[in-house]
């Protein structure tokens, strides 16, 4: 009996020590992100998983669609929008965790063409309709998706919208608009510079003047109900040096 009494505490102590050095259970972070972030954010998520063991599941779509899904109760931990107004809508509905919202990234707007194409100067004098030659101008939904809204604003500011509006082919999100140009279904399109860099089947033929459209800002926030340590860890990682380097390499402006 004395031997057993001594042995049992030793076994328990050993078990506690072993448990203390085991890694924490891997968690899943669910992110809703603007479609234009896919190339860069996939890399950031992969690096985060390699470093922490926590997986990141990302749903990409137009910011408008994602915002509406969040407001309707879709389960997500983090939201990254390509425009301030859609994050505002989510925050107005009480879905943003207080004190977690921040401006993460910036972007620019470009005109892309299928394959090789000559450069053009984008301004009020551009004959964009003539450039299309009867073809379509691919854009994200101009009244709902940020990339489409920025694009329409730029064309309107430059006095070009009315001349090309009948030729605009609208897509659900900016990556879908990019795909129309990459496959040759549309000879030209308006996308973010970061999208253009993600597909070698398109050529940037011009950059829209920054003064022709509102500043492109990507706000990020933790959503209400996101309580796992991994959620907060990934939110923090999005603003740290490794992620900054990845975003910058894809053409984003770092705002944090």
C-alpha cells in the first residue's frame, strides 16, 4: 500500500506535465473577404497556419454580398471589405466587435486588356468606346460591388461613362470581371491593380487618375461573437510585417 500511495501522485504529476507541453487545439478562423484579396490573402492564411496550426477558411465574393450575408447571420469571424461603406453597413447592424475595426490596405484602379495591347493615357480625351471596337468593357457590378462603383465613378468623373455604358458587361465581383478579359470574352476591363497582377493573360494599358475616384480603402474588423484566441491572432497577423510584405508584393498599399 505505501508503494502504491507514492506511485500514484508521481503518475498524476507526470500526466500534468505532459499535458502542459501539448499544443493547444487547432482552431478554425472563418474570414469573409473581398474577392480582390484572394491571391495575397491565401498566402497570408497559409503562412499563419504553418506558424500556428490554426486553419483559415476564406469565403471570397463582392463586399456587398458578404456584408449582406453577415447582416443576415452568416457565421464569420473576420470581415475584410474593399470599401468603407459596406463595413459601415455591417457595423451599423451591430455586427462589428468594438475596437477592432481598422483600415488595412489600399489599391488603385486600372484598365486592362486581353493579351498584349498598346498603352493609353486615361483622361477626358480617351476614346474608350472606339478602343472597345464594339466589344464589351468588363466591370464588377457598378451599383453594388466596390470595384464597379469605383470604376463607374472614375469614368463619370472623366466624362466617359455615357459613351461606354451600353457596352459594359457587369460581373458579380472584380475577379469575375478579370476573368472575362483573361478569357477574351471582353477585350478590356476595369479592375484593381492587384487583380491585374494576378493574371498574366491580361495587360495593364493605363492607370486611372487617383483624383477620378474615391480612395480605395480595405477596412478589416473582428465580428461579434468571434471569441476564439485564433480569431484575434489572425486579425493581429494581418497587420504584422510578414503579411505586410505579402500584401505589398501583390501591389496593395499598406495602411495599418
